[in-house]
C-alpha cells in the first residue's frame, strides 16, 4: 500500500489526518490496524506493539 492508497483508505474510514503521520514511525501500525494482515514477528507487528505501548497499553 503506497502513501496515496493509505491516505485514501484512512479517509474512507473517517480517520482524521491529524491522527497519524505518514512520515512517522507508526505508519505500519496504522496499516496494521486497518488491514489486520500481519504475522507475529514481522516489522509491522513489532511497530504496532511499540505504538500500543506508546498509547499506554502493556507491551
């Protein structure tokens, strides 16, 4: 999924652009949240865990 596709998908889902940064380290976390197609151990999964931890969830 490229930047344009991700922006379009997030907009369709009603996610405010202020809620994410396409240049930040958590874009994979957002992609994981909207696509839910990850395997434990891959980069998206690890970054999602960090993203969740940043929001206060236990890691």
